[in-house]
C-alpha cells in the first residue's frame, strides 16, 4: 500500500467519522435545554467534534517518515 493510498483511506475515515457525528440522529441527542460551563450543550458538542476532526485531519495528513532501510 502506497503512502498516498494510506493517506486517502485515513482521510476518508475522518470524513465518515464527521458524517456520522454531524448527522441528525446523533445531533438530536445533544439538542437539550442544558448548559455545560455556560455553553449550550449542542454548541459545545459541535465545537468539540469539530476540534476532534481537525486533529484527526492533521494526524491523517502528516507525512510519514521514510523507511529506515539501507540506502543505495
């Protein structure tokens, strides 16, 4: 598997993660009239998942170090 193929698979996985957690059924679980630290629960959920997705994109797009095998 080439590094570009692996990166594409990881980014596709991040997309699916975001699609699932920003979809209506999961969204409706956090649509409550409650606050956490003064922030409405739904807004906190959105920004928390958003931050996780950004972190996962950074990890997925990071260039892997070259293999440590002997050079010719």
